[in-house]
C-alpha cells in the first residue's frame, strides 16, 4: 500500500496545470458505447481500428488488460490480444501468430512515456508434412507435440530494460493450437495447460487461442442503438476467438527501482512490429514522430529500428477507434506514447469531443462543458490530486515516490496502481462502481469498459452521478464466456460456428449471438483486504457513483 505521505501531494503549479491542459489530450475515450462513430473500418474495442491494420489482422492489437492477480495478489497479470473476429470453424489454416512480426507488452514505471520493461514474443512455424497434407491436424490431438498435429508453433520470449539490454527468458516454448473442434481436440483444456510455461526467476507466461473476452453491442452504428436505446443486449463478439499473450510476474519485476511499495503505479500498452513495414497517413505536426517505430534497437534515417517498424498499438480501449481522426489513425499506431501530446488535431478533438454532442442531439442529454480535462486525467495522465479536476490520488505515476516529476509526460497508456488489492466482490463498473481495483485503474477481463466510458464521457467521474437516461448502457454486461480462476484467466476458445443456432450447438454455439454466459465459473476473487492509505479510500468517495433509485440505479 502507498504510505499516507505518498498519497498527500502538493497541488501542481499553475504553469504545470496549463501545460497539462494544453498537451493533455490524446486522452481519449470518446468512448465507450459510441465506438462506431469514428470514420474507420472498425468494429469493437480496437479491433480493426485503422485502415492499414484492418488489412493485417495477425498484427492487429485488440485489447490490453492489467490487474493484480486475484489468486496470487503478490503478482500482476498482463494480457494482450491480437487477430480479432476468429470464426471457430475457420480452417484449414486457422489462426497462427505471424512469423514475421514481433509482439510486445510494454511497461512504463516512471511516467516518461517510454518502456522500462518490454516483453517480446517471436514465433516459429513447424510443419510436419507440407507436401502431401493440407490439414492442420491429421487425427486426434492429445498434446501440443502430438504427431497428428501437422502445424504447430513455438516462440521465444525476451525481456528488454530501459537501456536496451535484452535477456532471453524462453526458447522453443509451445503455443496452444487453434481449437479445431471436439473430434480433433477432445480435451483442449489439457492442451492449454501445456502452453502455460514458468519463467526463470519467477512468473508464468502463455501464448494461444482464447474466447474473446471483450463484450459490447455494436448496433451503436444505427443512430446510437436505434435512437431510443431499443437496439441493445446483443453481444456482437459472442462466439468469436482471439489470440492471447499473457504474462504473470512479481510486482517488483515491473515497479520503478524494483520497489512496488514505494512505486506501485505502472503504465501498460502493447504493440506489434513488422520488419520494413511502412506507416503513413498523418500530416501536420507530429508526422515525423508518428513515422518512427517504438521498437528497441538503433534508429535508422527512415525512422525504423533495426529494420522493424511499429504498425499497431493498444493501451486504453477505443482510443484510436473513436478519438483519433481517420487521417491520423495509421500514424497513431506507429507512435510511441511519449509523442502523443504532439498530435494537435487529436488533442483538440479530445478536449472538445464530438460524442457528447451527438448524444445530446439524439437523447437530449446535455453535453458536459469543455474543455474536458477530466478525460485528460483519466486516460492520459492518470488520476491524482495535482493532475486535474478529479481530486483524488489513484493511478498516476506521479504518485511513485522515486519518480522524477519533471520527466513525466501526458501519454496514452493503461495505468495500474499495483497496491490496490483485488476486490472481494468485483464490480463491472470498476472505480465508478466503488471498486478501486477495476477500470480505469488497470483493466480486468470482466470490467464493462463500454458502460464505464460512456458514463465517464458524460461527466460521471466529476459529478459522482450516473446519467439516468444512459444507465443501462448497451445492456451487455459480461463476456460471452466467463474468465477462469487461474492464469491465464481467459476462457477456453469457442468451437461452434458463430452463425449456427444455439439449439444445434448446445456445447457453446452462439446462434443469434444472445450474449450471456457459455461456460466458466466466474472471475476469481480474493479475500477482502483493507485499503492502506486513507487517500485511496477517499477515491471511492470522490469517484464512486452514488446508487440512484429507478432508472438512475446501476
């Protein structure tokens, strides 16, 4: 827990406040329920959020999660997903990771927008018979090395520090294969277990397929759910799978100076690099910065690093999709977080977001006054008393006792205060539901980011009140398959075709896609623990949504 001294911070100077307000914005979150309003070839979270990445699904980051492990609260779990909208029956090649890409999860401990720790996965294909076979498997698969598995993948995992020093943690580790079906893989759970691999020095990692944990109703495109919220309750992602990379490590591994008690706040995002890939599409201030990749290595004149270029990036959900103008979407995917505040057109859009105005036009809910520095604080700087209008200390890296405040910059990333213990009874609304262990303090697999972000967009974080007219959100409140109670937590992948009727597939076919639970025993919870530091308790009072009667009740 942070000490009371850590949580008591002096107000920022007027100059610092002006700087924060000016650069503040890539903050985002025009969010949530209104994902479809950005003019891109997008769909959910950051699934296909920019034109170029829409044509490269194996490189497409979709969601990032960061939370204190509920069954191992001395560790943190980081989960990142790629390759969206996997139809379970999509053979014969199914859904491997790309061999010619690097997949990264990055952690910033000191708030300068640059990674202090980077985990990098690189994959290798193995084909037993490519001359006489077209099949993914030639019989029942009982292990990840079964001779009937005609195609399989392995990976190497490296970790890189802030100075560029790289250490190989794993070589030739197995990837859980795509779930072909019950005839081919009757005990897929055992295959999953073989792909959960211990890390040297402590920790665990996983690479493989999973049921997509993101959940929402995408009929947002039809005049914000039909113009009267009549078109809700349909989990558009039900039944689809995703490719997951996850790592669980001791908190000290990620904290500034290795001290998670003094420095509990980290920022997290994921990226994909491709060798020699070109990224274009900006214009104006920030163009050159946006062209530079965010990989490790020696920069070349063309902005690449050792031939690798960053082509996809994901921190908070829905940012590139609904905040970044179409002209800048590809460039944002190539941008490193420390450069975010230089993209003036995006800053302007965040401080005066379009979505509340659209909601006002359709639902007659008055848009909050601008500039929206509350959104800047929530999504770009983290929440702290000296950061902006939300007067509480929660998850800004400025709360780390050993941080150099002069080096902290506004940057879009998912921020987690590792000192907040897992909730005994997790609330899907996270911090807005009086649950400090949830979004936007990190993100758990069950956090309803669509409903949270919609309410935040309408000013709930400042008023402490749910907007009654939008209290029901999109009426999709849980993932299609509930997460498990042990690492890697993500649910096993689906096997039934998404377009088949439920009655034909009682084992998990989604048919009409009616959301709800398909399997699993619920997101794990840990025993209740008292929050240390009185200011953390105060966050609930400042940010928590007060329950209201009738339509205003969450």
